[in-house]
């Protein structure tokens, strides 16, 4: 696929001209990829972009030209699995370390997400990873290729948070002997902080920060350092949660959706011992990624959340009011949106899902 594309203003498939003209932004296409999944900005303004089949690229934010990075770990590609998220170490400028999440094969047809750290060389013509080290794995590995989660996020104080899906197995989200259906908190080398809520129990349990999650595909901190996550519900009930230390978010015991076979799941308000979502969606929006905006290009949106919508083919803006949240606006993008991040200058960057997914830069109209 041609990766060097002339930037153009987009007309969104599925949105009429009058709708697009009413949007407070214009969108510029910089490049396209085969099943892109995640992106992260480098200090020099370029981006790292992952493709599910196991490719990592360094991409110019000016013209979309890209070069592949060698040395990416082997991934188990299929279904929802493959190469996932990418994040920079907080001291990347000094140590050159990045983090990748990906699906990894196990024994007897089992699979699970893994996270590896590596040193990234950006020397022209020699872009490569070295010193690759796996620092975390989903435990246990199970059959199937769904609900890996595996989004990565560093806190301001240097802890690594990883969202871990329940792998379409339901009950593991409540099983404290595994890390499926959890958000975990680690040091940058994969070791467990002593002040984690269940650190005293040891083993995999010590990793857990919160539990009772289904398929958490977006995590972000707000300006006050509060962690939020967006996750796919079952048949209805996509959730935006205020993630608190040691709390249980109830899945699969409660959900504001139903099982795909139509069986009822009790709503959150029937079990007050579980943390309820601060916002939820039925029909679903199918979140693919999440960020909280802090830039200056869109000053009216500072502090707002943005959800990348898959089945909704939308960019969804969320407003927060203390501990509460609500959908404030929805932009029909006409394509499945996999990822959303804020650029260094405050522009909003999107990755479309699937083959030919475009890299888009949103700037004020």
C-alpha cells in the first residue's frame, strides 16, 4: 500500500456535506495503514504507529511518510489479536525505551496478551528495536482470540497501567488468582509496587489495581490525576468508569447490557457493592480508544474526553463534572475509529480501523 499520500481535506463517508461543514474541525489525511491499532508521539514530533499483523512504523507528522522498525516481537495474529498498543517510557529522551503490547501464543492453542519493553534506535536507515524484554503476561492463557484489552499508560509518577480484558471468558474478571478482566499497575520493569491494593497477597494477585472489567480498550488520566477507562459492554452497556484503587466494577455479575444470547445480566443498580459506570451506552458505541484533551488548539475542549468509536463510526466527546461524566457531542466520521491521541501542538489525531485505515489530523476550522 502506498504510504506516502498527499495531504487532503477529507469528505467523510456516511456524513452529508452540511454535517461536515458544521464540524468545528477539518481533517487532513496523512497516511494509510493495514489494520492500524495504536500510535504514540516521539519527542521529535514523529509518530510510532502499530499494525495488528506485527509491524511498527516511524511516521512523519508532516507528510505521512513512514519507515518500518525491525525487531518487533512475533505476534499471534488473528481475530482481535496481534500487535496492539505502543507507549514511550517517561524518560524516553534519556533511555530510548518503548513498550509494546501484543497477543502471544501459548501451549495447546492458548493465547494471551504480553507487554515487552525495548530500546528503539531511530538512526536513519537503521530503525530497530533491541534489548527486547517481556515484562508482563496475561495469566492464565486461554483459548480464543478476543478481548485482550492491552492498552498501556504511564502515570505522571512513573507507574505503568495495563488494561487486561477477560478474554470472552466472563468469570475470570472476578477471579483474584488471575489478571484477566483487570487493570494492573506495575513498575516500568514489570515488578509490582509495594503499595498496590492487593500486594500483600503476592503472585499475580499483587498486580491488580481494579477488577470486574470486560474489555477495557481505553485508559486515560484527567488533569487531577484521576484514572478513567472505557470498555466494551456485552449486548449494550459500554462503560466509562472512574477507576479507583482496589475497586470491583462488577462484570460479569452486573452490567447495563445483556449477554449476546439474550440472557439478562442484572444492572449495576441492583448490586451497590460494585462500582457503577459514570456513563454508559445502549446501543453500544464500541469504544476503540480514549484520551482526555489538554491542548490549546481546541481551548473549549480542555479537560474533555474523546472516545474512538468502532461500530458507531464516530468520535465521541465526553464532558466531566467532578466524579460524573456524560456524552456531550458525537461526530460521525463514516469509518470505524480505532485510536485517538493528542498531538504535541494540540491537534487531535485519529486512526481508522481495518485495512486501509487512515491516519487523520484534526485541526480547528
